[in-house]
C-alpha cells in the first residue's frame, strides 16, 4: 500500500532533522520511500506562544504496515529524533503525520485518515502538490484542487 506522510519541524537544525526523519522512514520495516517533496519554510501556525519558522515536506512511501502500525512507528521515530510533547502545537524537532493511506478511510480516537485538516493548511497542500502536481492523489481517491486554489499560499516559501 502507499501512504503519504507530512513532516515538519522548527527546533534544532531543521534541515538535518528532516533528512534524519526521511532516513528513519527508509529504515522502517516493510517500508520504502518512493518520493519526497521540496522543503518549504512557513511561520508557526495556530500556536499559543512565539516559535521559530517550520520546515515542512511530504513523503510518499510504500508500506506493508497497517495504518495504525505505521502511525505508531512514526511516533516512535519522532521520539527517537528528540520530539518532546509539552504543549498543543508546541515547537518540535520533528512531527510526522499520516496524511493519506491507500484504500483507507477511518476516524478513530487514535487515527483519522485522510488527515482531517489537509485542505485547511497551505503548508501541507503545497508540498503535497509536488507529489501530485494535478492536486489529485488518484491512488488515494483524494482531490484537493479546489482547496489548493483557494488557499493563501503567501506564507509558504520554497526552502533554498
């Protein structure tokens, strides 16, 4: 199955943290990285206190892990890479969200797929559009063309 993961982080060496996260995803069992978007820089979003800017990207993987297991492995990777959860939307070394999973739509207490706020966040849709230039992720049955056209992408800057 294919899945799309959203990565972000704003603490430490952000570029190294993103590279380490992608490398960690490559090392997950039964999983391989197929493609990665460009890196984008954005101001912190929906936060209570001032934070440094984020780097964000999306990664397309092929995996034999079930959605919940993939999520658990991603959360463990976040911890391994120094993520500490102290506040809602707090600053972090790395955040890995399961955005889309082929053939899967579900909403449980632990996991909602597709991620419920993709269409609200230009910092997710912009790198996602790198992976799916027509803004339609066909294998996932996910179309975000209209939301992407309407989104304010002014604060999403290509990194380097």
